[in-house]
């Protein structure tokens, strides 16, 4: 058990951190927010600087009161739309009440660091490289570091999981929240399936296809197209039965969808279709969506659905890239804690089940703890839940369990 002073520190820290992930849900995804903490004074951050890759990084140090405790918390941010400029996402560093996350961390004696990554969109490989480089930069300026904790949400959760599997010499442990850590190829199919089935039930409503998005749609989605063209159709009672079938076909746990969450679920998944599709295809060297042999069920007429829905075959180059760079191994080499809402419509909870299967296959269960949160929403956590996750991570880092399996991966240098 922690000493009471240690636990109190982490409870206060998480009170400020708990709502960070709430800002990571796609537009239109309703999340459940905890009560905000009181405002804090600005952190003492160094001016933002550039990494060799072109990423922008920020370091915020505590002191002189409280003095630095020689631990560093690094934040891996979530997905940023590829049509946005490369920047540190301030909206992911501020709580709803305006509290600045690095401030809360510094007031507890921890150093804080984060990076923009040098690209937006699908930035798993790039983000991982920039985070490793950021730790190196930090240690060059502050060599007396005891522990480096990596905390990531959504896409940052996948980055965090890969980091603890590949860079145990850099990170002491990781907290991965609501990330697609189980099977990245399956996640690409999940998003693609949703758009394909949406187009079946709402033909012609959105231009393009599940694998090609017109630039005009990307340019106008958030300013006009969604609100004036798509949303009125979704809100029309005449389309309710189509929405119900859409969710029934594409989401294995669609029973949790209610009339109040159905529109936000559809909106959030369509947002990723619009902004992630072209970028992912470019980053992967081909399109990863494959429904050529998929048998869809759950509609009122599955035979017509399967005969009519658009079909696509994945490019082998994209599948190879996913296997090489985006799939987790299930072999965390330092402690990993994952936390995930069980009714997440953007990154489904089945990712946790699949990742746990990998961990068990390699005999690495002592290195991984998962905390399921029974709630709807993407990254929809409350303060006490993140307290539990971070406290558990610190316990595991302080008393790491031994390896029980074999190590089928080569550590990154």
C-alpha cells in the first residue's frame, strides 16, 4: 500500500487530470463529465520549441515550491484532424473550467512534457518517435529523472501501449486510456463498415465512399455540410428505423444505444469517416478496409443488405503496414494500466478483450491491468476512476512483477 502522503499526491493530481480525455471525443460524441476542480494559476512552462522532426514540444517544470520530485509525466494526445495545422492541442490540455493540466502536475512536484507530433491524422508511428525523442530532450536538460510515466488517450492510448512494449528503457510505465489497442486492422474495418452500412441506409446523403472522401466534404463538414445536410436527416423521425438498423448491424453492443445517444454515435463515427479515411490511406500506403466477404446481420432485410452494400478489398500494402507498425504485441515490458468505457462507440471495448488475450497468450498478465468503466462515451471517465488507474500504475512501477513468459519482440534502440 502507498503511504498516505503518496496517495494524497496522486489523488490531487488525478483531480486535475481526470477530465483531460473528455476533450478527445469526436465532435458530436456526448460524454459524461465529472465535477471540475477549482482553477489553478498558470504553470511555469518554457517557451515552446521544435524537435528535430518539426514537432512542437513543451516542458513545464515545478518549483521552487514545491520542488521537483524528479519524476516526469509525459502526455500523448489524441487524434487531431489532418486538415488542422500541427500544434500542441491546447483543448486537450485544459479542463472544462479552464484549469491548465501542466499547472496541476507542477503543483504536485512533477515535471510535465508533451509534443504536437510532427504530423496530424494517423500519427501513431510519428507520435511514438516524437515522444521518445521528447524524453531524450528532457533528460538532456534535466538528467536526474527517476521515473517517466506516459499517459495517453484514444490514439495516444495506442501510442502508450506500443511505447511500453518497445521502449522499456525510456518509460517506467504507461496509462493507456480508450485506445484501439486490440487489433488496429479490425478497427479500420469497424470504421469502414459503419460508413458502408450508413451509405446503404442513407444513399447519396454523403458524397464519396468508405475508402475515398472528396476534399469538398472535408472542407465543409464542420462549417456547413453536417449541420445543414446530414443532421436534419438524422433528426427526422422518418429515419429512426434506419438509424436503429444501422447501429444494430454495425455495433455488436448496439443494445446500449438510446434515443439520446444514437445521433451522437452516428455523428462521431461519421466524423472519423470524413477526416481519417484519406489520411490513413496515404499513411498506410493503401486502403485498409475489407468487407469483401463480410456477412452483415441485424437489419430487417439482411439478404438485400448483403446483396446491395458496397464491397471493398483491402490493399495488401496497407495490411502489411498495420502489421508492422500499428499492431500491439501483448508483451508490455514495463507496467501497463488500461482503462476503457465498456460502451465506447468510437473505440469499442472489445479492443481491451483482444489485447488481454494477447497478454495471456504470452504469459504477461502480471504486467497488465485493465479497468473497465461501465458507461457510454469515448474516454468518458470520472475523477475517482482515473485515480484508481494512476494509483495502480504507480504501485506496479514501484513493485514490478517478474516476467512469466517469453519476449517475442526486439527492443527499439
